[in-house]
C-alpha cells in the first residue's frame, strides 16, 4: 500500500482495501502484512537512509481499523522494532530474534509490521 499511496495519497490506502473487499466472495479472507510508520526513530532513519523513505506512505497504526472498516472481522497483530534496522538478511534475522523477546515491552504503535486476516461475510 505504501507505494500505491506514495506522496501522501492517503485515500488510496482505503480504496485499495475496498477493491479487494469487493473482489472477495462471501466468506472470503484477505491475509495481509504491511510495513507501519512505526516510531519517530523509524521515520527519521527511513527518510535519511532509504531512497524512497520520504515518498513512501507507510500505514499508520491508527489507520488500520478505518482502512479495513468494510470487512466484518479484522484480526491483526503488530511486531518488530529492531529488525527494520538490519541492512542484510542475516542482520534482520538476528534483530528479529531480539524483537521476539522484547515485543511485549514495545508499544504496538511503535512496531513496524502489521499482519492479520480480514474476513468478509
């Protein structure tokens, strides 16, 4: 969603999810995983070190429920804090293991991944 809605085209986030909802049959499910805006540290470092970091429109934690509002049930979790800072897959895996230990101490709105299931009835 971040690329589709780049340059702050926030309305496109919901439009994409609504189109997916329309395409699903009754009892259909959308499995999703998306990068979140996360903490101020994540925002700063993305803008500084990631080429597209200032254009990408990361999903905000407080947008999740409104963007998926067309669905009858949405079950989601957030994870990760340090893993985003790894530059290689090996680094991300190592930092991800640390995240799995410390996730319970990191507020949900500061984590950088949301994943879940949205169900249409």
